[in-house]
C-alpha cells in the first residue's frame, strides 16, 4: 500500500550556542511553542509526540523524561523517545501517522554538549571491548576517514578547505549559525592541523541547541498551511559499527537510503547534508549523486552549528525552509548517526 502523504506545517529552532545558560527544558519550551504557533495546531490536538536526545550528554539515566515538560505532558499524551538525533524521531512520527488514526504529530530534538568534553563522552558509546578502551573520539575517527579519502586519490586537503570556506560563507545569512565568515581557501590551508589531516575549519563547533517540527497528514496540512512542505520519500540505513569493517571513503547506507527515498527521480535544487566534517560532504555528495548544480548546505550545515541530537533535524528544517520561504520546489535533507557516517537518513521534500 502506498505511503500516506505527510507534510511539515510548522518548525522552529534555537541558535547554535557554544554554551547556553538555559537548561535544555527551557530552550526547548520556547522552540516547541514557536513550532506549534507556526503550525496553527493547538497543543492538545497533537496526536503523537516523539523526542530525540542523548542521556550521555546529560550524564543521567532517563534524562529525556525531563524534556517532556516542554511538550506539555499533562493531561497524559501519546509520546515516544529515540536515543538518536531528532531526524529519527521525525521518522518514527512519520511512521505513526501512516496508521491513519491521528492527523498531527510533534517532533523535537535537543542537546547540550557544553557541560562535558565530547572527546571523553563519545568513546563511551562505542564498542566497550575494542573501541572504548582506545578512547577513540569523533575527531580522531573523522581524521582517519579523511586520510583514507586522501590516500585513495578521491580528494585533497584543498577540497576540504573549499567545502569549509563555502559553508562558513553561506552561514553568514543564517541567523542560527554559531560560526560564519569570509575565508579564502589559501588562508584556511595555512592554519595548523588539529588532528591531521583535519584543521579547525574542517571540524564542527561544540554547540547547544534544539529544533522542533510539526507534521500533519495531507488533508489537515492543506487546512493549516497555504504552503505545506510534503515528505515525498524518507528512508534510513545502517552499516557495521566497527570502522575497520567498512570502506570509509564511500557511504553505501546513504546511497541506498537516497535511492529508496527517491532522490534521483527528479532534479534536486537544494541539499542540506549533515556533514559534521568537511571531508564527509564529499562522500555524501557522491553517494546521493548530487552534481555541481545543487545548492549544498546554503545554511552552512553542521560546520556552522552542531547541536547534538538536533543537527540532523535542523537539516530537514533548513530544507523545508528553502521550499516554504525561498520558493524552491524540491530539496533533500540528510542526517547521520554513529561515527564516520555509520547510519544515515535521507528525506526528500517537495512543495505543491
């Protein structure tokens, strides 16, 4: 049976902060309220709520329960949670809306990375026997991936710098960006390595932030909005956890998810890719078959702001904004989870 048409009718996000003075609940509260206001759906008419967050960042079990205060959990609501980026919460809500008994859903993702040290926290989520004892952090693994790209001849350090320069330049028009500016490629290449072959501009900032989306079935969406953004395809795929078991220069899970979501069926105008490291954008573009005519990361992407557990959902919001606010007709959004592009979600959005 064909999937039911589901549309985005409201969205909101916080800026990406290096260190927010607010609690996660407080900045989520405002974000959820803004998304609901845009959607015109009363809070009590939301049929399903799904959140994405990470208890590792909060340092306590079931920390996500506190975030339900932002959704208004009394009287009792139908809700769920994924220990993943909010993009996967959106996927679960999309599946829930396929059941046909509800017509709206609220999705949000949030995270505060500032209280901890990412290089210490993230190795704890790796394989406890072979990877965690090594203290393998995301930057070190991304550097190994970048080195593999260089050694394969598929990319150069100049290619990485060109991605970073464009992303930071694009971010100048993004009011939510944490990092932005005009930099020449030669200027960036003159900077020292952080973890060779990656320099500071190749890495994402450490960010706090949140993002929220309201979904509706097609008929309800047309009642609520004069320009709903329809999810025409969505899929996610996963690869082996051990980085040594994969060819890190390609992303077969992204390629498969993109094919299943229908990326190549019609031309793509905008692509928002969750490439936290400049080298990863090159891999993702190849996997999705995006040519030079596609406007990639006009928001600046994850290099401009990287709130964990919200950055992937932000890519969907940025792609939806390109359609709703800037008149584009077809956009692709991508989210990733795990190290070195281990798990990938691809979402195709269109206007009517």
